[in-house]
C-alpha cells in the first residue's frame, strides 16, 4: 500500500502485478478480532472502477475466495445455456487476487491464549454496486431479491457451491444508467485533438423534473469468503449472526456443521425481513430509532444459543412478533412474508 504523506489516507494498492488508485475507502471493520476487512473503491490504469477488499481470513477455512470466484467465472464461460448467459451481467466479476503471505501467527503466536490464525488476502472484483438499502421502490427491491434467488440456484446447481454468508451487506444493487440523448435541436460538437477527430454530444444538464426513473437494475451477491462446496463439513460456524440459519446457530451442530442450499435461502429471507422491519420507505429511509421492534434483538444478541432461541420463537409467532411491527410502507408484502416464514 502507498499512503499519502499529508492526509494519511491510502492512495494506491498493489495486487500481484497490478496497481490500483484508491478513489474512496468505503468500509473499515471496527472490531479488534475478526477479519479486519477494509474495502476500497479503486480505479485501474485503464480508468475502470472496481472494488478492492483487504481482509484477514481464518486459516484452513476451506476454499479461498480467489479460487471460488475463478471457478465461478470458468463455469460461466464454459456454460452456453440460457441460464448461464443471463448471469454474465449479474455475477461478481473477478479481476485479480493475491494471498499476501502475512499471518497473525507471527504477531500473536507468543500470546498465552492466541486467537485463531488469520491469513492476509486481497481480492479485486466488480461490478461496483449500491447498498441494498438504496432501493428506490418496492418493485425494485423485489427485482433485486429475485435476482439473488436465481443466482443462488445457479450457484447451488451448476457450481455445486453454497455462499455461506448471505446478509444485507453482501447483496448490492447494480444499476445500468441508460444513455441520455441530447435534444433533437442540439447540434453535435466536433473536436480535434492530436490529429484524432471525435464526435460527441454537447454536455446537457439533467432536466429539472429528474432523469428517467426506470433504470435497469440487478441484484448481485458478493463476498465469497465463506463459500464452499456443497456437503462440506466445517468445524466452526460462519456467517453474520442476525442472518444465520437456525441450524447454523444450533450448538449441537458445532464441529460437524454442513451448510446446505436451503440455509442460503433462509438467510436471504432474514435479510428481507431486516429490510422491511427497519426501513420505512425507499432510498434509505429508516424508521424512528425510538420504535419498539422485537426483531432488534437479533442484531444485539451475541450469545449464539440465545439468539437461536429468540429467532425460533419470533418465527413461530411471526404475526405477533414480526409482521405486527413492519412499517406501513411494506403492508402489501405482509401476506407473502408470512407465507415465506411459515415455509421456512
């Protein structure tokens, strides 16, 4: 990494033989123990934007995210079926990755009770998306979630993998703005530079009434740190607590847990419940922090066994513990959410 001497900010990051300029440091882990993830919006030498993730992953956790993303890309290139072709624009695009070679064992190995060993990794992916809470309408959120369901089906059936960490932070909305054509009476401007003649439309500001609302959107599942082959047994549970399946929270499964495709879909349901519980409208509108919301305990409970019990009770009494507290904006969703919970 290159750090700006005056600001103290990271300005450039190298991954293998490629150097990326940092546009913005968009995420930094605030916990002392864990993956220590830092995420950057970066630009390559050709001016293309990507997401660069710098993190410390638990050693011997299974397949590397680099191998996972490479395998998915190879599968998509080789599969010429319509099912595969439709995912070319809505799957995580692997650019480059590198195992840095650092280990926490070097720094913490002499502690009397050292934490699990973590290894340093950098991965550059795309496309650059917006947060899930940036949805602009109920219809757009539904489209994004359905895209995720379709992608998970492809991941499960064609790639024979599970994601292992579906959550609100691991789904982004990719928007493809349509080109804005100039008015018919606006002439084209011709410029000549270095003996190269280019023709382009004169710059036009956005109309005062706003741009066209119907932007093409796709839901993209990101972050494959905990992805693995279907049927893989793990000794340590993984995931983001509020969104983890009941089976993954069950202490009886610890040491011999197998994350299956249904658990990914269960986590996607918990993600949807979180969105409709804590937002009161589109574009990041949040409900009042003073509202009483029983589901909030999913996000505050750190005791895994107690969290499993809380979740199980809330799901069992869905109408009185979850549906009752969902804001008015989401009322059209309630019958469908209730049916999904009962089917879980």
